[in-house]
């Protein structure tokens, strides 16, 4: 399965739950894809109203950018 397809599947998992802890774990999984995960993470955090999830996603994006 291509990385793009895997990322889409992971995004679907995020959208299929409202549990903040599960959403954070999904974002952690996305972050393992490195710089190609920045846009998908950004897209997902725009869709949530939970500030903890948004903050977690922004932290992950920051960490990814620091590594590249």
C-alpha cells in the first residue's frame, strides 16, 4: 500500500472518532511519516474544536519541521 493511501486510512480513523486521546494517537501515527504528514495533520486539526488535540497537532508539526 502506498504511503498516500496509508495516510488517507489514518485520516479516516481520526475522523471516525471524537475521543481526544484516540485522535492524539492518530496524529502521532501520522507524524511518523515525517514532512509529508504536515499537511494532513494541519487539515485534521482544522476540523476539531478540541484545543488539546489542536495543540498536540501543532506541537507535532513543529517537531517535524525541526527535524527537517
